[in-house]
């Protein structure tokens, strides 16, 4: 990915500030693959998530995009996500 949707890199290597960021990255890649979707399905949601809250940290936008992808493709509901995640996260 390039532009606003490009993951942070250092000398070409992906950079994760915390373990959960790497897990979120891997989960998104696996979900897109298992659903048989083109990567653009995720990318457009990521760009929208970044645009919606430009000050939000990159991987928090990544997680928001992943949540929307899961809901949009019927993998789970917003209620299921809201019930299963820490209260610090804004509801969908």
C-alpha cells in the first residue's frame, strides 16, 4: 500500500509499536484471504477510517477498518464486537 494507507516502515521493514499492532495486521491479512476478497476491500475501509479521525494512531484506524470489514461481510455484528472488546474502544 502507498499513501495514507501505507503501514509504517523503517528501512522497508514493517514497524509495530506494540504486539497488538502486529496481531491486528496479521488478522486483517488472514481475514481478507479467508473471505477471498481483494485487498482493496480492506484498503478502502482503512482510508475511510484514517479520514474519519486523522489524529487517531495508524493501527487503531487499522483495527477500525478490520471491524467494519468483518461487520460488512457478515462475519460478526457490531453488538458482538462491542460486547467482546474493552470499554475504552468507542462503539461502532
